[in-house]
């Protein structure tokens, strides 16, 4: 029975690694999107939502792994030599997961900085448009006030 649980744990770690690889690909796509001056906000939002779904999968995998581990922890600790190959496999998968997680954290930080710069630029553009519109309105308003003919001196001498 414990062998089945250990197999489930290994499968869970393998799936977690695949999900992390998908997150890395989405981070690369997000980086390219942020570099694109014609970024479509809907595409960006779709990317962020996709990553959110993958993070939810990771949380489910982690909680499932923890529950299974609780069932076999004593058996694994008590008879490590019997499960040495499976333990080694799990350790290798955990090392790969940690390396992938570290890479994702670095990607996320770079993307965060890039997104902040992009959003600051958009805010600056919006402010410029608002200022321009305000200047046009003021100009139009002052021109409309000047349509009245002010009194003028007419020289009637000839």
C-alpha cells in the first residue's frame, strides 16, 4: 500500500514540475507582451489569468502531496533503505522543482519591473492627453468669448 502512495507522490511531483514549466512559458510570453509597444490588454489579462489557474493547480498538488506524505511518513522514515530508489527519485524531482521555482521568481521580478515601467508610461501618456484636451477646451472657450464685437472707434472724418 505504501508503494502506491509513494508512486502517487512521485506522480504529483512530476506533474508539479510540468505545471511550473508551463508557468515559465507564460512568463516568457508575458515578457514579450510587455516589450511590445502595441500590447493588447486583453491578451495580457488572458496570460495573467492563465498563470493564476496554474498557481491554483500547484496549490492543489501541494496539498495533495502533503496529505499523502502524512500517510507514509512513518513508513518512509522507518524503512528508508527499502524505498531508497523512490526517495532518490523524489529528491531529484524536488531539486528540479526548486530550480524551476527560483527561475520563475526571477522571471516574475523582471516582468514586474517591466510592467511597472509600461504602466508608468501609459499613465504619462494619459496625463499628456488630458492636458492637451484641457488646453484645447480652454482655447475653444476663450475663442467663443471673443466672438462678440467689442466697441470700436470709427473715424467719420473724410
